[in-house]
C-alpha cells in the first residue's frame, strides 16, 4: 500500500514551464553553455512557424495529487527543444524539430494478452477513464541528469482493473507507436524499434505508476510522448515509454528495447528493472550524483536518492531481491 504523507514539495514551488527530457545521450560538458545553446537551436523552429501536426491544448479541472514531491519544478521553456525520443532522431534537439508534424489523432491503445476483457481504447476514452490529476514527480535519467515535472494523468491501475488480468498475467508489456513515414529517423536509432518496455504486474499496479496524458497544464507535446505515455518515477526515465499503442499482459518477463541493447563491449547496459540506485554504476559512469537541469550555470551535482526518493512507497516491491544483480 502507498503510504501517504505530507508532501515534501508544495504546488507554490512550481515555476514557469520547464526543462523536460527523454532517454539518452546527455553530455555533461554541455551544461555550462546550456542556455545559450538551447536558444540558438530553437531559432529554426521559431522561424518555421506553428507545427501542422497535433499541438498541446490546455487541460482543466485537474486534481492536485497528494503523491506529489515538493522540490522546485524544473523550468519548462526548454522542454520542447531538448529531448530523448529516438524515433525522431538521436540528438537532443532532433525531436522538437522532427516531431512537430507528428499526427496523434485519431489514436487508439490496444489492451491485449492474458486478460478477461481485451479491447481498444480511443484517446478520448483514455482521457475520460478516471479524474485527471497533476502529480509533481522527480524524473531521473540514467545519463545522470534529473528534472521535476508536473505530469497529468492517473494511476495505470485504473485501466488494468478494467482489463481484468487473468492469474497467468505476471508482467505488462508496453509498445510505442512506430510509423516509418512519420519517423524515418528511427532507422538509424541503433536500438529496437518499435520501442518496447515492461513492468512486473505489481509494479504496474502501484498507485505511483502513472498513465500520463499531459504536463504543465496541457496535453503532451509530440516530442514528450503525445498523446499518452508511461511515467514510473522510481525508475530511470527510459522505463517510461512514450506514445503508447499497445499494453499487453504476459506470463513471462517481456523483452525491452534497452535490455536488448548491447554496448560497445557487446554487453547489455540496462536491465529490466532499472530502479534508480546510486550504488550501482552505469558501465561508463557513476550514478551516485545527478545534475538537476535548469538549476543555473553554477549548480552543483546533488546526491541521487535510492528509488529516486520514493523508497518509502516502493521498496517493499523488491523485498529479498539483490538490487545490484536485479538491475
């Protein structure tokens, strides 16, 4: 059960729209000139005018969630120009440029596998399935940067309960959208496409696991996973699959894109669980500290928290497990 307590952040701490990013290729040496570089890279998008694809729209009647953290929200003006979304390119500024014409309507999410009530949900049905909440979550990337984002959505368990998983269902597999016509850059991504992710069923049912349809008071921008994505705040960011089209209940641990990936030495760099753990280093860098983006030119690294600070709520999910081995 989730232990509710007085939030350690308040909503008054939310700053203007802030930095948000995705999965990979963070260069620590770029932090010193981040602001100037981002402004320069955004210039082509400003000159190009409004996108012709799906664009964010305001969301109203949001519930303020007690699940929120209370660190200052990362400024978000740079969110749309600095992302990881390999389907739209591998450079940080690629998704904002290449996803602006991404068409996300109509959209359906297929619920399949070991469940009594498989079906397809339209995005309108997903938006109306449960009251929308604004949840301020920490977000920690495996690349050692971190942010704090006011996501919008509701616990994935609301949808799972409707599907009625059978006793055979032990895991939940997620698949992201892929269209080579809209995403020609994916062919050079160097990873499994369409993007695959997964959770154990009890992880997916945890109240903190968010089916996300918006951020910063609006529907999701294309480059941030529109129109619906996952947010799993105690795991590294790559576990939060974007632009979902399939949720499947399965008997065995599903294959995932980064679990299948092999690094320079031919060995896997990422495991299935990928819980934030400052005591388990990445093969090429330490995970003991993180860089909070948007903190200013002279911001110092801060210590990384076990389970990204959500240990009180989720540590019981991993009782008896060796978290160095089960990474």
